[in-house]
C-alpha cells in the first residue's frame, strides 16, 4: 500500500519525534511485527464511564517505557487489559504478532512472557528469598515435579545470577516477610525475571522506597533495558526523569502526549492536566 503524501500524525507522537511509533497507513500485520506489544483502539466502559477511550500504545522490543498520568487516567486498566484481567469493549491487543491478548486467559498470557508487578509486593513472606525464586523457577512444571524435583547446577547458577541482579544475594536465606519494602519490590521483580518474562509491567516500583533503594531500583531497571521490554507506571517524576527514554502520558483514558521527557515536561496540555506548576 502506498502511503498518503501527507499522512496524519499518529496518536501521542511527541513534538520532537521524527517517526511515530504507529504509522497509520501500515498494514496491521506489519505494525504487529514491528512491536512486542501493540494496543490499538482499546476502549473499556464501566457503567457508562470510559476508563480507556480509543487507547493506542506500541512498545518495541527491549524498550523501557514510562507511563504517567493523574489518578483515574486509565493506567491500571491498561495493564489489566494487557494481562487478561479485563476484556475491552473495543480494540485490539497483540503480543509478538502471535498472541491475541483479547482471546487468551491470564495464565496463557503469563506463560507467553508477560509479567506484572503490582503496586503492593506479592511474595510468599513465610518463605526465604531463595525459596520464592525457586518456586517461581518451578512454576511451569507439574505439581508433582515441583514437589520432588531438585535444582540442577545450571538452575542454581541461574538463581544466583538473578539474586545478584536484584541486590538480594546477601539476603537469600532471609524470610521474605523480614525484608524492607524496597527489597520486597526487588524480589517480586526477580520472580518475574526467573519466570523469564519478556515484557515487565511494573506498577509504582519506587513508591515508599528510601533514597538509596530508589537509586538501586534505577540501576536495576536500566540494566534490564534492551534485554526485556518494560512498562513502568510511576508518579515519582524524579525517578521517571532518571530512567525515561519515552514517556506516555495518559489522561481520561487516552494518550494525551508521548515523547522524551523534555518534550513532555514542556507540553502545555500535560502541564495543565498532570504536572501542574512542577519544574521538570
């Protein structure tokens, strides 16, 4: 198909962007192949209220994307759609050009490679850090094999590697319930990594963390960039500035703006709807 002479700008394209993430004249199959995750025209209506309103989002392989917006903007609903918790009223959602997320259940989506960390860490507090990761490693096996199987040398090395990555190597024998809030956040990210999630959806990963924990979380997420694709939902603008390459701003269930942090920070509509008088 020949593109029009003056194609319309894609929804959410930043003012400084040269090429939109979604080219409106592309065949849908080509758009799906160019992105590890693609949402198009997603609309979710709750009792007449549009939680998502024709939402478009395209995530490239290895990209670290920050998603910001006021409460009620649709951030959680978007992640619910991606993980199969909510079926939208309209739209399409694809993972790797092969999995229609709107036809798959939560388990299938997780097994395919999409993992989610909720705002409140969800770990087995009565188990050690090591046992939490070991359980995650065995999660795809049968119940019987999970109970009786012993870790191979390669599997032990894999867990050790991830413990180093999430800054918990020295705490592997501690009960998860004794960890600080930040350490629990890292452990939950480690669980996703051990499960070999390729797309990580992280909901407010630095909420309630100390300054030192935020610095270590920043290092962790930047180390994952390129190896995994990440969507980070966060309200802490200092943290967003420290990791952001592309920022998507949601407002009233749709993309209000998209671009680098400098573009977003100076966008009049974003300042009015979300950032307010904050100097970015």
